[in-house]
């Protein structure tokens, strides 16, 4: 059950999402060329945790940091050896890092790095997340001056890039990080979501057991008191086959972030722009759209506008939402991304949970067929 958050915890906001990668420049180019992000700051740091190179990227209110280990001591080296490129840190800003750290650890957060001061008036601390080796860095920024081109620097040690080109006219126009989808092992769903309810005062906003033939996926979404961080946590059902959720766990080597969801104000336009940039999306069968007209009275976008790119539509108690998911290009076929538009909806529709599951299963079958064909040649 959720515990009311203390003032220091209820005011936590998302600072940035950090990916550990094998090649920071290549990872940044994938986000800039494919998704329209811009590099606004860089860092090369050496410390007790080893040496690293990082690039900070932004689009709208979304800030991503890609970090590459420059020696074996840096934790990114061990992380990428197991998982490949992936999300290692979901950093949170605070006005008082010592109070936030003390409150979080007193409520059961796993301590990883005690509060420390840094040059320029920064302070940071770190606690464990509610799933495997993802973590939360707590960031207290200086009162002023820690910005690059109008965007707060993510961490101490970053330097603004000298010039920042204006966004392209055909920018995908991604606005905020809508939610973070996480996969955990069978039986760990309650513990993972309970960690956020107990430690950070998150509230449950959605739950569903999705059964598809012999396979099933259990899911629960929890949201931060400030409302800007939602975790959608997925786990294989213990009474069914694991399906592609089990595949993710096997390929990733543990639980971890399954996908990031980026919001937009017009998903049809955004998907068209991403398509021109080379982003490939999961396909949706025509039968989905044949049933959609009877299932929903669409508040925006026509059936044909949604059908051509394969956009899904659903609704909850508060309104409608439109979603589409990218095909993974990860070497281990794990991490992917979502584009989402909300028209009033503040949770998730059960129909799209099922549609996503079916689309990922179809992509999995197609990949396996292609692999067999290549092996037979």
C-alpha cells in the first residue's frame, strides 16, 4: 500500500534518463538522426567510479544522457557487457538532496551513494530502483547558472556545446517522457511496484492481467506524487507461458527497462516525420481497425489516418490515447520506444495492452522466421 510521501519526496521531478552504451557518439547520432534530439552538453569525467564520456540530449522536456565507459572500472562497462546498451539511471531532481536521501533510505530505499557536494554548488546522492540494476541519482542543482541553451545541465561536470542549431522544421515534436515501461521476473511485480509505493509515495493508477492463449502478462502502473514519472511494470504470469516478456528477461539478462514512451501533441504528424527519418514501427493487422470503429468513437484522427502507419487507439475513464511502438534495433532485441498522444486519458486502455502484446509477438515470429531462412541458405 502506498505511504504518503514526505515533502522532500513528493517534490521529486524527473531530471533525465541515462543510458549506458558501448559508443556514446553512435548512440547520440541514433537519437539525433532518428528521433530529432539535439546534443546540448558533453562531459568526460574521471573519478572513483572510473572514466566515462557522456553526451546530453534534449527534445521538448525530454533529457537523455548517453554514457560510455572509457575504462573497465566504470559501471557502464559491466552493464553493457551483460545487457548491451540500456537504461541504467532515472535521475530525479530535488531542492534538498540530503533530506530526500534520508527520507528515501529511512523508508526502505537501497542506499548506493551517500550525499556528496560537487564544485559549483551541486550535490548528488544515489539509491537503488525497484528493479534489478537500474538506479536513481538524486540531483540538487546550483541556485543559478547550471544551464545550457535554456536546458538545465543534467549533472556536475557537463559543459554546454558551443552552438546549438535550431530544431529542424520537420522535427518530430516529442514533448515529455510519458512513462517508463519495465519488465521484471515472474513473482516480482508486487515487490517492484510496492517499492515505489512504500519508498516514494507513488500511487497505483492501472492494473491488468492480459491473457493471450497459453501466454499471459501481468501489469501494474504506479505514478509519482508530482505526477511526472509513471512506471508501467510488466511480468510474466506464473500460471502461463512467459511469451515475449520472458524473452526480454532472457536476452537482457535480468529485469530492466523495456521501453520509453515519448509524448507528442499530434501522433499522426509525428509518426510521419519519424518514418521519414528511418524509424520503423511495429505493424498492426487490418482486423484491428475493422473492429476499432465499433469499439471507439474517435475524438481525433480518422480510422484511415491511424491505419496507414499502424497507430493504436484506446480510452480510459478520462479520455482517449493513441500509441505506436518502434521495432527494436537493439543487438539483443530488447529496448524499444513508444510514441503516445493523450486526449484527456491519464492511464492506459486494456485494448492497447493486448494489441502491443500481439504486435511484439508477431515481430518475434517474423524475426525467428527470417533467422531460420538465413540459416538455411
